[in-house]
C-alpha cells in the first residue's frame, strides 16, 4: 500500500485506498481535509447554493426500519401541508433568492398524490416566473410518474440508496418486494433515463455497516455517475425497530467524524459534483454543516417547512431548528456560512459542473 500522502495525490482511487482515507486519524485526517478543501476550491470554487427544503407531507406507505415517520409509527400525527402553505414557503425561497427548492415527503404513489405534485410543480413555476429550480424527493415511483413530474418542471431528484450493500440494505428494511434493493436501484436508473439531475446518498454509521461498505458506497456513486450526493450520519430514533441495535453502533461523535471523512473523500473522488451538507450533521454538532462546507460540501438545505409541522417530520432524534421560522433560519445561516469562509450563490440554480459537462 502507498504511503498516505501519496494516496492523496491520486486522481483515481482503489477500494483499499478509499478505506485508508476513511480510516485517517490525527495528522492524516487533517491532510485529507486540507486536500479536499483545495480540490473543492480549485474545481468548483467557494460558492454555497441554497435549496429551500419543504417537507410537505409525512404520510408514508413504507416502513423503513430506521425512520421516525415510518408507516407503523403510530405516535406521529400525520399531516399534509396545504397548497397555500407550500407555495408560501416557495415564495419565501424565491424572494430571498434561494435559487431552488426541494419538495420532500413520505412515499405515496396514489394517482391523487401524483396529480397533486404535478399541480404544485406548475404553480411553483408560475409564482416564480419559471425561475425557481425544483428538486423532488418523494421516494420510488413508476417511470411514468417520474417522466410526468419532469415534464411539469422538476429537474432534480434526490433518492438515497441508503446503503449500496444489498445485505445491509436488506437488514435495515422489511423483507418484502415493496422495500427491495433492486426496486430502489431501478428507480435510480429510471430517474437517470428520464433526464433528471440525479442525487443519491447513504446513511453513515448504520448497524451492520463496515468501513469497507462505505468505501463501496463512494465507488457506487461514481459508477452510477451521480450529479449530487446528500449523505449524513445515521441517527437512531426511539420509535423504530433499528433502535434496539443502538449499543452495537459507533458513538454519535464517531459517526459525525466518519460523515465528514466521507464528504472529504468523495470530493477527491468526484471533484465536480454537488455535495450537500446534511441536516443530520447539525443534529450532532450545531456547527456540523458548516464544518462539512469547509472540507468539501457546497449545498445547504435551509428548512422552510411551516413550523407547526416540523415536530412531526422527525426522521431521527434531535432534528434541529424545530421552532425556527424561515426568516430566522436564513439570518442564522448567512452568519454561519460567512464564518466558514464560503460565499452564498444567491439567485442561482447551482447545477453541478458535473451535470453541465
Ligand atoms: N421518503 C423519501 C424521502 C424522505 S426520507 C425517501 O425515503 O426517499 C429522506 C431520507 O431521510 C432518507 O433517504 C434517509 O436516508 C434519511 N433518514 C431516515 N431516517 C433516518 C435516520 N434515522 N437517521 C438519518 N437519516 C435518516
Ligand atoms: Fe418513508 Fe422515506 Fe421514512 Fe422510508 S425513509 S419510511 S420511505 S419517509
């Protein structure tokens, strides 16, 4: 195996070299972060793009074993934001020159839901003079639905593979066709085929997941040629089946640190893609997202979900900013981003250079 400093000079990385980067400690870890920062600055610059996040419904037909809003969690009060509430949040994003929004929800595939999203897409384009970019994150759908939403104005889609190791995937989902790895993979292929800028990602520090799996996750992103990655630490939720494994996993701090190393290593592996500073980082460290921005990430998703709904969209414990309204959130972010030495790309869609290529 090459010395660590030689690996850092690579432009291609083997599985074992990625494992070395993810295992970096002490001085090596600092060198990795410095290198990722310099690759980011020389490839895509220091701009951070905002995507206003609207979690418009927590109704979900799936039962992922890690997720707080899974169908079987009866403690959650289910909501669906009204069109007016959603459009108001999008209007806020547009007026504040956020460039684009992400509409996220539980997974529903009913014709009524598909149609509702169609209408919302058209209305968002209408109220923003066609200027707001729209990312969807509404789970697995048929290729026809993806095509229809694409035609109505969505141009990016975020669907995490959660873990690219089918064995790990199987252990964190119920065992049925509705939660199958192959179905998720097919959905990613369908999204690509229908012309979306494709975003995926994984949870870091899951039960049953090894460092080697995370190295494979990074190679998976490269292999499917993604334009955007959003990945963050797995955070246990008391009302989920996976909670019982909490004693078997890394500490929150270790998961956080590993997530930062994943971001930095991915920046070396795919220098020109968009990488989000995941909200889950902030659930462990208040300055978690800004730390990710300084070592490789370039996308931030300020939460624009109406405050009354936020406490019912707790995918994991300690989800931050439960009671901060959008205005407060924006002010707080601006200050933090300046501190991290980045500049906000106001009014720009911020498409990845990778996609534009
Ligand atoms: N229903 C859609 C989008 C909402 S869930 C979907 O599943 O694709 C969005 C993301 O939240 C998931 O992809 C998952 O990676 C993340 N998530 C869910 N539970 C989590 C947990 N306990 N810790 C960290 N991230 C979690
Ligand atoms: Fe539903 Fe997404 Fe949570 Fe799975 S991760 S239960 S699909 S909201």
